[in-house]
C-alpha cells in the first residue's frame, strides 16, 4: 500500500505503481498500413500520450480490453523520449473495488477547489445560524443544505466558465454569501428607516440558494459536470426554485417571505438575455445579483490570468469573459526606501 | 322583477330601473368656487357622465355615500342634453344580495368573450379525450381543468394585449389547441418514421396548459384582470409549470413525458426577451409556440381593426402590435356578372 | 444496359459497371517526394476515396485527363482494404450523351426529397383550384407554376438550412400551403363577421408564392444550389414579388388583391433582421409567416435529429438552429397492457 | 387684383383681402351651455385662432357651411386683443376656380424648399448629362425624371424627419447627388487601377434614383405628404426599384449595370433595421449610402437648430435625431484686430 | 431676526415672516377677458399656488417687478381655501445680501442629502488615509478632494435618476467606496497569491474618483444640477480622467498605477451602451463597477418606494428603473409569541 | 555592395546576396524520430519555407543560433523543387548595423502604402494652411503634426481591418481630410445663413486629428502594429483628445472651438457600440464621421477584392466587412461602336 505513488509525482526515469485514467485510445496507421494505437493516461496533474505499436507485448490487450474512460492500476516507468514523456508499462489491470483502500478515487483526475469543502459547508451553516433571524426561513435553508450535503460538497459551480471544478459550487456560494452579507449589512444600517427593513437574513438565504438548482441541472462525474436532460430543458433557475418550494411544503414560513426568496432565485441573473425570467424587484434581490455576478466575473479574470501561460501584459481573449485581462508588468515590489 | 332593464338599452327620453356601476366620482368646482361632482355610471354597453350640482336633491347623498367602484340600482330617465346623454335619477340605492335574483351580476360591466365558456370548456375536454392517448397525461390535463373549472370559465387571457375580456382565456386556449392539433396531425403524418413519433396528444396537452399559470399570475375582478404579487415577481410561465408539477405528484405519468410537458410551458414564448427561459427544443414545443403566437397576434389585429373607429385603409399604430393594420378599401363585394 | 448497377449497391468484392462523379482529385506526395493522386468517386449513396500511385496503370490518365466535377462510367471492383473501401478500376471513360439512355442523370449524386415532385406539384395545383375563389388570382398563381414547372420540380428550398435537396422547394411549399390552408380555414370560421372576410384563397396563393423568388436567387446544379449574383445583391423576397408583378401585367386581378399578395411575399420573414422589409400587416400575411417559419424550423429539427449519429438525449448545437434538439431516451414503445 | 394681400402680411389693425385655409373648426360651449365655435385660419406664414360666438353675424354660416380643410377668400381686419390676434371678418366666401388668376394656390399653406425646383431639376439633368457616360444608363435616368417631372418638382422628401416640405425631394436629391459625385471622383482617381473602374456615372445615377420610390410611397397634398397603401405595405425602397425596372424594359442597358443600379437603391439604407434588405456590396453603393445618410442627418440638425426657438447652447432632444444639437454661444464674430 | 420662520412650518391661519422662491408666474385670463397672474411660492418643504387678481393691491407690483426664479422675503398669512392653501401677502420684497445673516440661503429650496456633507467628506478622507498604501496615489486622491472641496460638499450625483439632491455626490461616493473597500478586502484575502496582489487602495481610489468628472459635467444651481456644454459634448467619464491626469502631472505616481486608476474611471459603466468606452479589464475595476452600479440602482429602488404615495404592493413603473419595485404587504411586525 | 538583391527578385535557379527575416523556425521530427527544422525566410514580396535536415551543414547553427524574428544576410540559391521553392543557403549571418548602408531596413518585410508618406504629409499641411482660417486652431493642428512627424510618416491606420500597412495612417487621413473638405465646402455654401456658419477649417482640423490617438494606442514595429497597454485600457479615441488637450495648454485657441475639436474626436465613431462615447452633435462632427466611416469601409472593399484570389463574381465573407463584395463579371470594356 505504502508503495502507491501518483503519475504526476514520477520523475523521468522513475518506475512506480499508480492509478490512472485511460483518457483516450485512438487507432492510427503507419505509412505502410500497419494499425497501431495512441493512448493517453492521466491523473489530476499529468497527461502522458504514447503509441502502442502493433508488435508490442500489450498490443492485443490494448486492442481488445482497454477502454477509454476507465481507470487502471499500472506499474510503469516514465521515460523521457524525443517525442516527449512516455510510459513503459510493466503491469496493468483495471482498478478494483478494493483499490479504494489504497487510495483510489474515481474523481482523482478532476480539478478541485483549493478550499476544504467541509470547512466551506460549515462556514455557510454558521452564517445561516448567525444572520437568518426568521426561524422558518433559517430552517428552510439549513434543511436543504443538510438534505443535499453530499452532492453539495462535491459539485462544481458550472460546466465551464467559472468555478468549474470539484467543490466549486461551495467556493462560489461562500463568496456570494460573504459579499451579500457585508453589502446588506452596510445598506441596512444606511436605510434603517425603511418599511419593511432591509433583511440581511433574506439576502443570505438568497445567496446560499441562488444556484441550488445546479443540483438538478448538472450531473457531476469523473469527467466534470455535464448537463442533465432536465437541466437543458428547464434550467437551474427554475429547478432551484423547485427545490425551495418542495422544502417549503412542510414549513410554516411566511408566505411573502417565501415569495421573496423564490424571486431572488428567479431574478439573480438580472436580464432576460442573461437568463433571468424577471429582473430584481427589491433590494435584497438586487444585492444577491451583484454579489453573484461580481464573483463569477472575478473568478473568470483570475482563471484567465492563471491558466494562460503567456508573459504579455494582457491575456488573450480566449477565456470565459471573451476579452483581454490586464496583468500589468508584474514587476517585483519595490524595496522600501530607507 | 320583469321590469328590470339595462342602462345601455334605454332610449333617450325613456325611464327605467337598472343596475349600474358608479365608475368614477370626481370633485370639481364652478368658477365662483362652488364644489360639485361629476359622476360616471356604466354597464357593459354604455357609459353616462354628468354633474351633480351642489344644490341638487342628491348632492348630499352623492358626497357622503356614493362610492366609485360600487354598484347601484337606479330608477332614472336618460336625457339627451346639449352636453350629451345624462341621467335624471329618481331613485338610487346600493345593490343588495337579493338583487342577484333580479339578474344583478358583479361582472355585468366587464367585456366578455362572444363564445359560451361552457361550450368552450366542453370542447377542450373532448379534444383531450380524443387525442391524448397516454392515459396518465390525459388525466393530468383533465384533472387540472376540473380542479380550476370555475376560474377557467371566467378568466381573461391577459390584462391587456389580447383576449383581455371575461372567458378570454378559454377562447385563446381553444384556438391554440385547435391550431396545435391540426398542425401536429399534419406533421405526424408527414414524418411518420421518427423515433419517438410526433405526439399529437402531447402537443394538445401543451396547448391546453401553456398559459395555465395565468390562474396565479392574474386576479380576475369586476374591473378586469390585475397582476398578483406572485404574478409580477415570478410570472405565469413558471407558475404554470408549478401547477402541472403539483398535479403530477400523485400521477404515474412517465418521467420524460412530464419533462416534455413542462418544457412546452417553459419554452412557449420562444426567446428570452419574449419571456421564455428556454427555446423550444423538440417538435411539439415548436408547434405549441407557433400556435400560441399566431393566435395572440391575430387577435391583436382583429381588435385593432374592430376598436378603432377611423375609416382609413390602415389603423393607427396605437394598438397592442404597435404597427398599422391594413383594412383595405372595404368595398362591397362586386355583384357577380351574369 | 441491364448490367448497369450503382456504386452504392456494390458489395465488397463485387465488380460492376456504374456511373460516378469524380468529386475530388488531390495531388499529394510520398515521404520520398513522389507525387501521387488521391481521388474520390461518389454517387448519391456512397463516397469512395483512394490513391492512384504514380506507377499505377491509370496514373497518366488520372493526371492528364480526369477532372474533378465530371462524371465517369466505370467498370470496377469494390475492395475492402485496411484503409477502408477502395475501387480497383478496370475501365473508365467520361460519360457520354448516350449514357442517359442507360440511366445516367447528372443530378444522380444530389440528395432528393423523399416525395415525388410530380405528385407534390399536382397537389399544389389542386389546392389552388379548390380554394382560390377569385379567378384572376387563381390564374395568376397557376400560370406562374406552369411557366416555371421544370425548375420548380427540381429546385431545393435553400442552399443550406432546410429542405436543401432536390425538390425541397416543393416539399417545403406543400407543407406551408397545407399549414396556411387549415389555419386560415379555422380563423375564417371563427371571425366570420370581418369585413373584408378572411380570405383562404389569398393565404394559399401567398403560401404557394412566398418563396417563388428562389427561382432567381438560386441556381440549381449537380452540386446543389448556389446563389446567383442577383440573388446576393437583391434577394428572393424582392425577386419573388417581381415574378408576381410580371405575371400580373396582363391579368385583370383586382389592384388591392394584388397588393395584398405582394405584401405577403414582402413580409413573410416578419422582422427586418430576419429579412422582411415590412412586417405582416393583415391576417393572411401573419398566417403565411407562421406557416412558413414553423415548417422551416421544424425541418431543421428533423434534420438535426436524423443527421447527427450520436446517441445522446440531445443533438449538439452544430445544426441550422444552433441549439440542441431533444431526442429523449428513445425507448421502445411499451407493450400495451392486456 | 392688385389689392390681394396675404394674411401673414397684415399689420395689427389693418384690413385686407386675402386667401386662407380654415385649418380647424371646433365646437365648444360656454359655462352656461351655449355652444360656440373656435376657428383657425392660416396661410404659410401665420395662424389666427378665435371664437365665433353664437350671437355673431357669421354664426349660422360658420355652423352650417364652413368646412375645415377648405380655402376661403376673406376681407377681414386683423385685431390685437387680450387673447392675442383675431380676425374681424367682413366678407368671406369659398375660393373659386377663378381665384387662381388672383394668385390663389391650393399649396399656399405648405412649407416649401427655399430653392427653385426648376433650377434644381435642371441641375440634376445637367449632372446626368455630364457624368453618366454609359448612354443607356443616362437615358434610363433622364427618361424617368422627364416622365415624373411634375410630381418630382413638388414632392417632399419625407412625411416628417427631413426635407418634409414642398420640393424637398429635389433639394435632398441634389445634395446627395453632389456628395456622391465629388466623393466618387476622389476615389476613382485614387483607386484608378481597379477592374472594373469606379464608375462616377453609376454613383450619380444611384444618387438621383435612390429615393425615386417616394413617388409611389407618398401622396403629396395641401396638408403635406401622406403614405399611400402601397407605400405602407411595400415601401419606397422596393417601389423605387420597380420604377427603374419598368423603365428598363425597353432599354438596352447592360444587364449587370442595371443590377448594380437596382442594388444601390435596395442597399441605400445600409442595415436591415434601417430599412435596407441588403447591405451595400460595392463601392458606388457604399458612397450613395453615405451621401444620403449624411444629407438626411445634417438637415435634421439644421432643422432642429432653426425650428427650436430656445436660446440655450443646445436644442432639446425633441427633433428627428432624438438628441441635443449643439448651437454654441452664438457670439458675434470678433472684430478683426488692426 | 428671531421671528423668521419657514413657509413649510406655517400652520393654516398663521402669519409669519419667511423667505421663499417665486417658482412660477403665469399670465391667465378670466372668462370676460381680464388678465390675472397665478404665482407659485415655495421653499424646500412646501409649494403654494394662488392667483393675484387684476384688482388686487399687489397686481401692479406682481406684473412689473416680480420675477420667476427670484427669492423674496414675505410677511404673509397661510389661508386654507376651497382651492387649497393660499398666501395672503402683507409685505414682500426681494431678498437682499443682508438677509443671509437672517438665515437666507439661495439653496434653501433644493432637496438635500440627509447626511452631513462635512462628515461624509471627512469619512472619505479617513478611508483614503487608512487604506491607500501607495503614497503618491494617496496624495493624488486627497489633493483632488481638497482642491474641489467646496463643490464636492454641495454637488448632487446626477441631474435625475439617483442621489439627485445637494450633497448627493458625496452620499453616493461614500457608499461606493464602502462597498468597494469591503469587497476588495474579502477578495484580497481570498486570492492572496496573485501577482500583483489585489490592491485595496487602488479600488478605494477608483471608487472615490469614479464620478469625479461630474464636477465638470454638471453645474449645480438653486434649481438643481444642469449639464454644462462640455458635459454634454464630452461627458463625465472622460472629464473625470482629465482631472486625474491634470493632478498627476506633478505627481511621481507609478505610471502603471496611474493607468490602472484611469482605466477604472473609463470602465466603471461596464458596457459601451451603458457609457463605458472600455469594459473593466482587471479585478479592482470590476469591483468598482459593481460597487457603483449596485448603489445607483439600490437608491433608485429606495426613491421609487419613498416618493410614490400609492399603497399597493408594487410601485408603478414610472421611476428611474422603469420597472415596478416590490414593497410587499408592509405588515406590522408580528408580536413575539410568549 | 552593388550586388545586393532582394529575395523576391530572385529567379528560380538564381543565386544572390540579400537580407531576409527568419519569420518562423519550427522543430519537427521524421517518422524514425530524427528531429529537423522547418524554417521560413521572407521579405516584403516573397516567403520561402523549407527544411534543414539534421545532417545538413547548417543544422547546428540553425538549432543553436538562428532566432525567429531576426534578420539575416544570406547568400543563397533559389531552387524550384517538387515541394515548391526552397533556398540552398551558402552563407548566412545576422544583419549588422553596417548593413543599413547597403540598404537593410528593419521594416523591409512590412507592407507599405503605395503613396509617398512625405508627399501625403505635405499635402495635409498645405490643406491645413489653406482652409483653417482660425490661427490658433491652425497652429494647434500643424504643431501636433510637426511634433509627431516621424511616427506619423510610418504609422499604419490600424492593426487589422483597414490601411493596416506602413504609412496607412497618412493614407487614411488624407482621404478623410479630402472627403471632409469637399463635403463641408458644399454644405457651407448651401447653408450660408447659419449662425455660427459651417466651419470648413474646423472639419479639416477634426479630420486630420480624428485618429491621432493611434500614436499612443498602437506601437509600430517590424511585424506591424500592436496595441500598447494604454491603448487597450483607454483607447485611441480618448488618447487622441489627450494629445489635443496637451497641445492646447499653451495655445490661445478659443475655448468653444477647442471643445468642438475635442467633440469631433470623441464622436467620430458615431454610436457607443461602434466606439463613440458621444454621438456627433454638430454639423462638422457629423461630416467627419461620414468622411471617416466611408473611407474605412471603402478600403475594406478594395482590400477584399484585391487580396482574395478567387475568380467568382463575389468575394467570400472572410474579410474585414464580414460580407461578400461584388466584383461583377469583370468583362473587358466594349469597343466603342463606330
């Protein structure tokens, strides 16, 4: 057990036992007509692509047994060749249930949030406890989180675009909830004479549930999130409201308060062409929209800067924002003058 | 009892007993500062507007008791004056519950569909029986119609725009359902090799339920339909899907069939900026969209032509379509040549 | 003669005489610099692509005589190789005029409507006879169809997008005309008090002629339809109205009726950005728009479902609608319960 | 004859004989119920509005005979009253055919171009002679102008928006033609190597005919231009091309040259939402678009500045451009320093 | 001095000395032709409108001396008449310079922020001191605030739309700055590994200066803000950047930091059609945009709710957002159950 | 020295000394794993691409020393091979400073305007002298041109789209200035009664400076123009106004005249979505917009026609206009008939 390593930890020339996903298996042919395979193995941190020639030991197994999308346990040496890194495979077999004890995880190849999902979940539940004063509303929110706890811990926030990695949903929602909380607190203090008063708890509930429909819009798998049929035909905005309404059936939440919560979900994308059936029509809905939109766009900027390896002052336009993002000269901070 | 007539049936100079709505009561003042009232009584076919001078017999009653929006039983003479038709009121009192026996109806002033709502309801139920082959789907549709029968018989299709009169909902839905039925039948015959086959019953179910959310979006009253709070914050597209989902809880309808029905409702306005969270994504949804859009626009044309009294070849642009509608020369049909 | 077969009917290993189009002839070079040709022969049902090496018997003929876009008569064997199906050509010559007697048809490679163009033409003429009551209008429509009979029988409805195969024009127009007829009949019955009455004949005439300008916008050839210069610079909407106006010169059609017919053509794409110089301004024009738009979009859905070989519940977005189309689970119909 | 003056030339207190249009006749009532009339007489430079009391000498004639929209010959005194200028009418009768000899003109109330229509017509014909080298093209243009000479001399360029006064069409077309000529000449010199060369004559022909369809879109009357039915249903862009095609029937103009001319008309409004079925696709079409658009917008600016009497540095937004136009400080030019 | 009261403090029947603006002076005429004036006096809290008959004591003074837009000192009694509140003026004279000692203020009629401008100014300067670490940047910001201190204390944030009252600029900027500060602090902590790090000081500087161009776009007067010529022709986005660049001439601020600050101003309205020449291209610019947009829209909601006196659950659409704002049932908070 | 030729002047089989840019150097591998390089040398008129095999004399130098983007002096023979033209290099070294004496120019590979930049510069300065009557305005314009003379002589007008070659800026500006001059002169004559009069000098100044901000938006290098950071973050519209304002600091130009000049720059792209913060608000601004837009679009048409080698009547849509451009049949001009 202790000798299990990871593909992305192998140094060139090193041999090791590890789990990997056969991401792709392609049939090609040499000039003289001999078919061979090009296979790609990967884990979360490395992708290795190399040929299995028709006269290789593994040729028949490869042709007849290996399947793209399946996980394998390999003993192999990582070799640095003229054509880049390749694997010389000594042993290979499909993973088995028992491999989980050795640390195999079917989500091992997926990118993940750098934050601990349990900690994020806990933070959200604590915020709910602290600031949602209305008891039925608070119970509505927390009961939904408890009910879907397992999925929420893993789910990405989107298929592409932003926070599209494991636990990205929680990462996004924590940010939106923090934003909505501080903004609503500032404005509740400023406009303290309004009737009804600005409701911090309602904004936080809306922030925590604005994207809850992703639970039904997306299906999370080893290859990331994909759209469900209902997700494509109905969409997470409507599906999120469904989840809230289902949970509210046995709740004694005030009718208008529930309606406001539903409206926050329905309007959180602001414009019809951005996906909102209705625009925000009260203050808490407006704040949740801005809290969400800011976080999504800001993460797109961070991703554009991080993922693009160029050294220019701007990224290209090939990112989720479809515009250049400014990096600047990236100079070292000046030494403080004495 | 037999001597109850209607305001709009009185000839100038004639006296009669009738029920009427006090539509408006305005305080004005003469040049020398004496206040007087200008009152408007109406029924579905006539509106009469005249002053109650401060020295008139009814002045005090008018000032202290009469309330705009209330119905009254009057005995009055319709007089033709230099200022148009006026009422000389001999007796007046608020309507009482017992007046219903004499034919009083609080919706008496509202415009109505020229079609019999019971007959339209029956026609829809018969179509459902005939063409919705899938039993759970058929029961879902008919049970919703039975459940909301009373509201559906009265409800207009919209606050303004099209079919905005009593029973306008049924009139619109009958047309959309007929359109969807014939169109789907034509295409089901044409593309009979498709898998799954084009489903006439699904299109008819979608047509019958596409606007069912108006039940919750609008509140029907003597003064026509008004938006409910939930109607403004959520909208009939989402609310209609709610009604279907609630009815489906105890149904054993096929999951995908239900999803298709929901999608027809969600997509029936086609584009986001026209109110559809999702565009039509299969044939029956596309047909329901066109069946609906055609009927709505066509009724706007009919209304523009009927309501505008001008004699020009075009109506003005002041109609729900915001464009001129062509009437043409309206010539008498030519005599057949012998 | 009786021994003429078709390329797509040959079984692997079979030899036969057939006509085929040389769709492509590409010069390539082997690694050691020797040029060779890769040629593609096809008929309507099969495409075969293979090399002619520089030392092959046919090498010189291929280089000097064969021309892409020309038809040939071949005697060849269909061979199944490691590189897929190839032809071993025994004899080859360009087709000659006399080959038409053996069934050669220059449109043999083009996709075709699965409906018989003669039958569709006849159906349209019969509808015109039945429902266009106004004699000059009926003669206008039928005379145009008679005049352009040969082109109409062959013409596709568009270069891409929908019904873009031989006789696609008639297939589309038959559908639009059927739609327009049933819809207008429904509404003519419903609004029977209008002046002038809703005119079924006008709607049918408009449906039959709405795309007639494609006669001048597109040129139909072996490789499908291409835009003419006038088509690109003026467009079928305007060109269709031209055809009607030219035909009306010697007609005694009522002036307003002709104007209405022209307007139906001009407005059938509804919005300026969809290609309509004017929006529909009367009922028959509105109905023709919806009849046309529905048929075009519906055929795009059918094509997306049919052409894309994937097995998912949705097609991709790479189709004329640029959106996914829902196929569903495609389950076998359940057995009827006894 | 020599004693005929004009309404707008009368000084307060002066009496005179003149022709005027009864622009409006309204029935009003005094507080005590007596009906009276308020009438408005006008010519091109003045509008006078005053009451005809029920006890006035002219009361009966006014009520029974005077008709709004008709012209009258009056002998009247212009009086300056507390209620503004009024007419004390001494004699009045409808104008007669013979009054034309005394200078009566049914278009006397309409605004006119400040340029002489005959001179503008002549200028256009001279430009055509000078720069349209292709003889059939030149004859096509000039024959259309000769054929519609009378209408063209009077026609406004639009109902509202720009050059919406008598002979406004010619004024606009002269400007567009001058613009197109100088611009095309500049570019023909610059890009003298193009095949085919830039064609100044084609651009001038396009400029002269780009709006020729207004002949059929608008009907010119005493009250300005109004849309014809065909104008509303088809529009001047298409109707202008009709006029060109009709004139070309007996011409031996080169087919491609005619197509280019038609395209200039079809594309001169550039974008679909601005009214162009096709965008400009060659240089001369592009130049005619800019020549036209510049002149239209520039005249809107001039009109906004001239018509709005305010003294601010900007006009309001209530003009055809729907934006403020900058006047500036309008300071007197500084004296030249010595 | 101590006997100076305010117009809006007078009770009906009370007499007092006060300053008021003659907001309007209109010439009207009685039925029998006698001219009279209708005058409107107001202060910040009340508007009184009444006639000065031609035979009144003040008639001549009113006609010849009083000027709309001027301030007067009045001794008058507030009387409650059939026509509403009126003033019986005993003494009246234009205000004099010396009246300032008695509390006269030419901005007395203008609406004001409910916050103390000095306190808001101080808060902003303190935030700048605390969080703008870069010394040249901090000095740039504070020096601009010091330079324009007097105007900034009074200036509204806009002519209409939001914060359109005295000191509205500071109120809006304080909110935007608070928003930007808390949001940037949250994200700086979250993405602490970025190079360069997220710069709270830059975001605060951008928030404080994003609308600084209003100093030149608007001119503040007794009647509120109006656009300057340069404001209309150039706009505050560009003018604000000018102010920053002018102040930077003698600063040794880092070139890239200055560029980032300029970009925040240029991009703060996000989209071209919302007024931004460039979209936000780095994180601080994105945060300032959302901080600003949220505050502007939120204040429009507050204003819509406050200004519209209706009692419905929604405001009308006649507000700066052009949409209904939800008030809800406005029920009293429920008593806590024991 | 006199024996220096150019790469694009060499005939196949000819040897010569010349300067060339190493535009690309790519590492590839043969089937058996041996790496080799594919290099591309070019000058302004020819591009040659060929392999350097691993066993070639130059292999090591190529691998270790040659750098893409650098210029070299070569002695080489141009050989016509089966794989197209290749170079057989006899000698090669990087260019040296002294090579400039032999005619080396680092911009030698860049496309250039076919007009002489000095002549264009002179023409613009002469126009300024002739038609800008206002002395401070004239000096402002000419001093800016003198100050940036060297950059202006070389600068392209854009990175892509139009006039995107060396001296393209001057070529574009000369055209815009000529257009603006003739158009303004036509309208100044037409509307000679306006106050202030139409100002030809202002329009010419605006035309000469409308794109002056490209000096800061773009950086011109051997590989064409690229965006500067400030160019991307701020944009040439704002940067051009900066240049004018900086130059105006020491000028005694009239304040309103300067404001008008700034507005011409700010508004020259007309609509927000086309890049203009404000629309043109006076006549000279409107004329500069049209003069500029026409020249840019017209040059795109010329480029589309010239660059695309096809023989069809239309170009493809792959050009800066994203639409087909009509070439026509390109027939020889007919012989004049005798």
